[in-house]
């Protein structure tokens, strides 16, 4: 079984301003720490107009006991987003993959950033797969819940960042 993610964030700023925020390592670290990470680090790399964002975070494993035995007390993950160059309106797309180290879970998908009304919409679509017999579906459900909460917190931090 696979859990699907389809989350859209809305910001009252142009696509250029929103991407500048989303690709700023200071913002990335801030959103990670605000969402409960115990540690966070990030970097942005650019080559031929393609921007790659890599963030690493360590989170407490707030999991039921049946799942915690697979991951331990913390979860370390590395997220890599690879963004295309902007079009004339500032819209961009990206692919992403989240590496959970030795944990039996995978998360990957696509991101679309584009003008929406007087602001910008950022849509995340992805699939979560846990390779654990019998309880994989439950782990995927927990991960999907985490990701939804994380997206909500990211938008809150983003709105504050853009306002301030």
C-alpha cells in the first residue's frame, strides 16, 4: 500500500518572492526547527539554472511503540528538491525525494509553484511507502499525518517570513 500526499500552500506574494523564500537556507532551517526538528541544516546549490535544495533534520520519533521499534528514538531525514529554472511568470517545478536513512520508508514526488490569483500556490504531490510487513500501511498513515502537519507549519512560518 502507498499513502498519497496532495497539499497546497497559498502565499500573498509573487512566485519570485515565494521561491526566494523557499530556497533560502535560513528559511529552510527556520521551518524545520519550527516544526519540531531537534537539529536542522540546509544548503542551496545552483548549476545551469537548476537549483538543488538539500536539508537534513533530526526529529523525535513520536510514534506508537509498534513503529518506534523500527526507527528508534529519533528520525534523521535528508530531503533533496531539484527545481527547474523559472518561466517568464516565475513559475517553477521540482522533484523531491526524502531519504530516511536505514528506516524502511520512502517519500518522493513533485512540487509546482505558480501564480494563483494575487499570490502564489505551492502544491506538493507525493507517495509514501513503508516496507514493513503487516504494519506498513499504519506507518504510511502516520507519516502522511506528519507531512500534513509539517506543511501547515511551513506555510505559517512562510507567511511570517514574507510579512516580516
